[in-house]
RNA sequence: GGCGCCAUCGUCUAGUGGCCUAGGACGUCGCCCUCUCACGGCGAAGAUCGAGGGUUCGAAUCCCUCUGGCGCUACCA
């Protein structure tokens, strides 16, 4: 009786918690609750290079904020732990040994340089970039001696040369991939950590996951996963690929074009119930013409079979409308409490106060000086942000890069200052010019409390949002 | 380029062979309410159902082709 429903979400701790993670978490939660199953949270922290230490806790906090609680996970435990992949490496090593022994995988000693060159050539001659199986063709003795000599290597999946893999997507039906279109994927990296593909299959099996509900972007790698299940002799779970949330231009939702951090939505004053409701609207699923609903209502009425497969545009305007509905529906007391805990939160005020106190003459000036900390959108006129000898196009170009470097920056004083100064230098702008531009974008004014301190208090998510909005606004103005 | 997925108003969607001269919601516009704004109420504009072929008495709904969009194409997930 391996029929009980178990589902999971598997976020990677690589940055701010993502709105797409919340979307998939919501769907998994509903699925599990509807079927009396278990909802598991597993942290996929196998990429050392992108790992962000603070990220895991932020994911927990954000999902709890939304009320999307899990039954098993790193923080709550459970019978199938540990729930962090970095703590399960022994499992992956054993799995790799099994694959190697069974001839389903092989060691690859190719260097990054060789792989890059190989791909360059393939693309130049209009061939699909794919591993050329150089090491798969090594004879056993050669491979063994390289291994014995301690040569750095990866382990790759030995995809069958002929035939095809067919799997069923519960929403789309059967999908077939010809094996000559499936790459010999790296399963174990040279640092000893597994890639997503291996870890995911091993863990989903070990954790007895019955239904894999994940984003559509995974469809192309599903044949590799199916091949792995079969190589291990394991039962293949059911797959439900959900449509991808989109930007207004229909591309996969991205931080460049949309606020995607759940931290942003919380700080910008969206109610968790409204955001959950809105996510529930994405892709249909609820009965006709039901627009406003709670999590329990969604649990009662949501049908996975109804999901429409076209990728839904994440429309901030409609989210705001829905959020307004929720806000206006609050009792006056609850509303005030909410304002106090989000907008006028004590910790937030405590961080702002010293910046204002230095330059204040009467208490009534407090809001005049601090307004931008409490506003949703600030707009400075070009006279403020456009340096005298610079053109608008070059300012906007710099603005675009500003967004990228701030995104990558540690949200800490020294790092922020260095980031901005480096950006100025790179563009042969004076620090003064750049700081005024950023000040205008962040505060909407030419005079404000110290810029870096203000950005630290405002927070990364909202600061980035202001830069993004600035760019969008200016782009729209020029059209 | 290759492979895969998808395709109804600008956006989210209803619609699963006749009830569709395609319904609702956001947004937009107008009117009402009103000291203003917002809320709320009412209304309008907005989709030859991506295109072209079939199947059928009948197609947004089924089939084929094309086109378009998106995703994947990493020792990232």
C-alpha cells in the first residue's frame, strides 16, 4: 500500500524567497490537504556557489507568513529526514555507486575548458550543444587508472543510445523524448555534491513522494529523471507540471521585470491572504467566476484538472485590487493593528528615528523628513536625478546596471558603498553624481537622511523595487 | 539552431460539439452617489476564440498544417 499521497516543495536557498516558490508551495499544499496527504519541505542546497546562508530562514518565514505550512521539513523534522540535501550526501554517493556498477553512469574527466570548447564548436557548426561522450568511450582500464590517480571528475548519466523515454504528465498526457535529444547529464559534480537531477530523484524516492508538482520548466529534464528511476528500479511518481508565472511580456517571471521577492510583498503591505488568493487565481483551478476565496475555500473547490496551461501573467494591478478588497474588509481595529505591525512597526520606526532626529527642528517635521520610508512610490523630477552634463539615455543605462549591482550586493554599509563607488568609477561618473541619482530614486528628493543608511533601513527588496520602477517610468516616458 | 510545452478581450479567466450574435473579473472610459478623493452602484468600449485547412447538419470546443509565444538546451536549480 504505497498509495498514500506525499508531495514536496524543494526550494534552493540562493537568495530572497521567490513568489514562484510560494505559488508551487500553495498548489502542493492544496493537493496534499485535499487527499489527506503529507506536504514536505526539502531544502535543495547542493549548489555551494550560489548558497546564501540567510536564505533558508527567509524561506521558512515567508511561507509561514503566507500560512503555507508543511508537515515535514528541516525545522519541524519528520520520519524521512534529514530534509536538507547537504546533510544527505552519503545517500547520493551510494546511489552513484549503484549507477556506476550497473553501467547506468560513468566517470567523466573532461575539464571545463574542454567542455566549453566543445560547446563552442558545436554551436558554431549549428549542432545542438551536447556532451560528446568522450569519457563514456574511455575503456574501463583507462577510466579506472584516471580515477585511481585522483583525477578530478564528474559522474554522468549514461543515456541509452537508442529509443525514447515516455512519461505521463497528469495535465498534458504522454510526453516523449527521443534519447538522442537527451544529454548525458552530470549527476555528481567534481566537488562531490550531486546535481539537482540526482538528488531530487533519490530524495523523492527515499521520502516516498507520490506526486511531483513542480514548474513547467522541468518538463525537458523529466526524461532524465525517469531514466534514473528506472536505472534504480524505483517506481516513478506522478508528474504535474504547473504553468510558469510570467512577466507582462510573457517571459518567465523575473526580478528584472517584477518584484519577485516575498519579502517585498510583505514589506510593501500586501496581506498574506490576498497574495495567496491571487496566486490561487493563476492558472484557474477554482470553479467559474469565483474570485475571492480563502485557503480553506480553495482546498474545498480547487480542481487540478481545471488548470489552464497557458502561462499566466502576474498582474500587479489585479493583485493590488484584490489586496484593497481584503484591506477594506478588515475591521477598523484589525486594520489599525495591521498598519502598526507593517507600516509603523516599532523596529522600523526605531531604525528611522535616529536618521531624522539629527536634522529635525519640530516634531511636526518628522513625516516631512521621513515620508519616503512610508510611501509606496516616490518620484523625483529629472532636474533632481539627471546630472548636469549627463544625458537621459546614459543615465538610464547606468540605472539598469545599478539594478543589477544592487541585486548582487550585500545589504550592508561598506559593501553598498563600495558597490556604488565602483559603479560610478566604471562609468566615469563622480560619486556625487551617482549618489544624487540613487538618492532621487530611493527618496524622491534632493535632500534626505544619509543615503546608504536610508537604503539599509528601507531594505533591499523595496530599494530594488524603486530602482525598477524608476527605470520603467522613464522608459514609458520616452515612448 | 535542436527538443518540448502552450495558444479565448491589453491582463486573469468561463466555456469540454448546438444554450456563444463568446460570460465574469482587473485595467480603461462614462454616469450616479458625493464638500474632494477613494469606496460603492450602473453602463460602455474591448476577442472575426492566433491563421489556414478539414471532420460534422452544426466547432472556441475534435483532427491536420502553419504561425506565434514560452521553456529547456550548465559541474544552477
